[in-house]
């Protein structure tokens, strides 16, 4: 299974596009559509030069492909395209380790799709001064991912 344009657009809409390095909400140097690691394996730094929109898309596609390849090993049940897209958006934002160890994935793999959907909303916090605090941007993203996850795929 591959990420659909729907899933890619969801990721892009929440990541936004910045062609110069910036610090994300976790103070991690980031560029493009949420890229923190270049395909070369080098981490983004605040001293990196600006990139083009074409490069930003290349980095996004490379990272999405990494997430898709790994996530397929973690997902042990059949999922629809919308569910898959929501899971990849989550993994793109939170990381594969977060997905792999999540209650969301455990519930999904046990067949509890509704419980898994509700787990998206648990991942709405950032660490500020050592404390986890709710972040409206993350809540908005998790709500959109949950909605997509629960949206039936069109019948073809």
C-alpha cells in the first residue's frame, strides 16, 4: 500500500512549507515540509542554506517512502486507504517509534478500530519546560487524522 494524494496533502497542509531552516515546536531544526533529516542521513541544522520547493517535495517524498516501508511491517491487519493515510501522517509527525509502541497500533492490530481512532487524540501534547502541555496545532492535526481514519474508502 502507498500513501495516496489525500494523505500527502494532509501531511503537507499541517507541516506547511518553509524553505529556510526553522525550529519546530520541539526545538528541532527543520526545513521544507517538516524535514529533520536529509536523504543523505545528515540532520537539518539552523545553518543550512535555503532549499527550493522542488527539493522540499523530494525530501518529503523520500521520508514518506521511509515511513510507508516501515509502517507496513507494524500494521498487522488489513486497513483501508484512508486508515493507512492517517497512520502515515501520524508516523510522519510523531515518528515510527511512536507509532510502533503506541496503544493506537496495539488497538488497531487487535481489531479495535474505534479504540485505535480515539487514540489519535491522545497525541496532542508537546513538552514545555519538562511538562507535557496540550498543543492546539497538534490537536487539530490529530482530529483531522482521526476523521480521515474513520472515513470509509469510496467504493470502486
